[in-house]
C-alpha cells in the first residue's frame, strides 16, 4: 500500500528550508590584504552593489573568519567579494578575473569561501608566469625558434613545451608553471653556442624571477653569443609616396635575394611609423649589398615605372645612410593596357640581371626568373598523408633544387582526390636530386611512424619523365593521441560542499581554474575526459579553483607534481585525494 504525503506538509517543509538564513563564510584571504580592510558581499540579491553596508562581512577574531548572512529565499544566488568597489574585486591567484560564485538557496546552511587575490593587489601565490620578449637582437635569424632553459626543466635546451610562441604583434610569449619559488633561466636558439649574452658578447648572469611578485614579466634581449652585434648594421626603408590609386589598406612587401624573392614575406611587411609613413627595417649581417623590389603580395602586383616599363632591381648598401626614402610610381596590375610579359622575352629583367630570383634546375612561375627549358618532369604522388586532427595543412616539396626552402610558393602539393596529393617537378638536368616533404617549416617535416627524422629522399639520375608514389608515414611534430578519462574516486570528508575541481598541469600552463578542465559530478564521483591525451601530458595536480586550494597529503602538506606515466597504457586514470592545503585535517 502506497503512502501519500499531504501537499500541505511538503509546502511546510519547503518553506521551512527557505526561511533559513544562509551563512556565507570566508576562511582565507591573501596575506597582502591591507590590515583592517572591510570585505563586502555583492551579487544578484543587491543589484551587484560592491559596498552595500547591509552585506559587509564581520570578522571573528577567535575563529579567524569573515562572515555575513544572506536573506531567506529560493533559487540561485550569484556573488563575489570586494573591498568596497569594483577596482578591489576578488580575482584568481594570478590576478585574472574569475567567474561569479554561485549558491543554491536551501542546499546547505553554511557556504565556505576562499579568496585568492584582489584586483588592486599584486598576486602572492601565482601558479604560473608569462614571459614576454618585447625585444630580441636585431640580427636574430628569421624564423628562429627561441627556448627557455633553466631550473624548471633541468636546463634542457630544446624542450617543445618551453618554446616561445611568436604572436601577431611580433613579440614572443611563454607561460611557465610554478615549481620553485624562483625561476632561474636563460634564453637560447637551440644550443649553448646560441645562448643570450650582453651587447659586449659577454655571458650574462642567469635571469632570476621570483614567483608571485607579478604574473607577467617583459624582457628585452641584447645579443646572441654566436652573432656578435659588432657586425650588425640596420637600414630603414621609408615609402615617401605611392601611386594615387593605391588602396588605403594595401599591404606592401620588401622582396629580394635575402628572402629568395618571396613576394609576400611577412618578415618584410611595411608598417606605419609614428609619422604615418610606411617603413620596414632590414638588418645586414654578412653581406654588404642586397637587391630588392617592392610588391603588394605578388609578382603581378610589383612596382613599375609610371609609363608601364619595368624597373631595374633596387640596391641596398651596407655603407651609407641609415634611412632610405623610396617613391613608387605605379603598380603592374594598374596598367590595364599593358601586354602580358612573356617568359624569355626582352622584358624579362632576370635575363640581364643575375641578381633576380633564380632557382637552379627548376622552372618556376615568376616573371623575374630566367626561363629554362626542362629536360624531364617528375610526377610526385602522395598516396597517403597523415590526418593531423582534421587540419588541412599545406604540404610543400623542398630540396636542393630550391635551396631547401620549406614553404616556397610554387612548390605546394595540390589535391588529387581520395586524400591524395600531387606535384609536378620540372628539372632541366639529368643529375641526382635530394628532397623532403614539409608542412611549411622544418619543425613540421616528414618522419617515420615513430616520429624519427628521415634521410633525404632521392630522385635518381636520368633523362626521362618519371612518376614517384610516396607515403608520408608521420610528421615529426605529430603526436598520436587517445581519449583518457580522469576520475576522482575519493575526497576528504571535510571538503567544502558544492566545491568545483579542476585538473591543472603542464598541458594547460598550470592554470588552476580553466573551465575546459573542470570535473563533472556523476553519482558520488567526479569525471573529466581528455579527448586528445598524448605524451605531451606529463604532470598534473588537482585544485578547487586556485593554488591556495590544491590537493595535499593527509597532513595537509603540498604534494609533488603527479606523473601521467601510469595512464599512458590505460584508458582511465583514478585519483584519490587525501587532503587540501588550505583546510586542516585534524588527524
């Protein structure tokens, strides 16, 4: 026989729980909080007033906690803590904004909170540090890879996770996790011979930064050990005038023998200076003379004379003035009546000017290259190309026939269908050639299935046309991945209710509260799925949203970074949490 609970009794119970006042308690504040500072609760219950006297927290000196009561009611409460205005709102341990805190009225009588930092105060326990290279030596070779070596990585030279990333602003960025109180390091280009030094080519003391003092450090580098600054001469090329019909947003490039006559090399993109003129800087190292022209990104958009005639290559001398002013008379694509330039005709400047782009043994589609009759064609078919997580990267042919340039226009493979690609290589000799395949950079060259570098491929000596069928087994930067489930199977009994748990590690810059790494509760356990787990996942910790609340051992002491090694061969990683650093266990 079923028993029915009267409706009035249900309503009575609900109203009873709703009438209870909720106790909001703060158990920890940053150590640099001003003495005697007042804390306020602000949220959707008081129109987000940051200094509402009705919600000023009271300090209990005996318990060392701050608290305030919320009025009774139903529903979700969203809130934050301030010290009286929005300039002093709470933030994470590195000074970053945090999401609104939330609480469901009726779920519990007391809600415990821990404040990691305030917006107007310096971080005191930041779990990460971002390094920004504002300036690098002007003679740094193009496309150089810059690495950090220090106590954080046992002074290893070329670890991928400690490689700086160049962003659109031209600066280099790297975020490192906090593992020691101090970060001691140097910057290099992949070897001890290419380590940073001062302008006198003397080895500098290792850089030292104390974690927690600030979350971003800006660095100005002075020189490289293997590239003395005494050899460096820089020239600034300024565009004095442009054709009247040049669009305001046109991109203009410097192209010359120093960049294999690439017509749209972003390293030589003109940018506006403080006076509004377009300029670009070129740094001499070994050569004393360079040849160049200006384009708007293609050889069909090259500079010409006002009457449509071609101009000779411009020259740039190492000696002489530091600033060169140039006027462009006209663009080739603006001369409607101009006849197409025929390769090999008298209009082909490359025929009389040896410094124009000239790639030996290859016919390339460029009006400035000297036409050469080819003896044979090599039809290269890629029967297999690894799927890079669905990315459609371009594949390039690079070899002794194009000076081993990894992303030269005109050497890109085309789609053949069914996942295959092809390229037709035209050679004007019979000799043997060597080549490789890349995705535009030597850090993305082809490899065997174990990601080991391959020897150069070869085109045999001969005079007849030929077809090569190739398979790309892997790329050197491609890391196979799998799905890994991370499960928290045990929590301390004194874990604050409604806590959120986050996975933090080398794979996400040791950030303590990234939403994508937040565990989801299923039953009495918490789960997180890593869809592309691979060997780059090395170490981890679990937090409740900040480094003040990371997991600990039974005695509440900080745990060392945990290793993923046990998870490499498994599909699930089980974690048992014994304690938290911010909550005494009383054991």
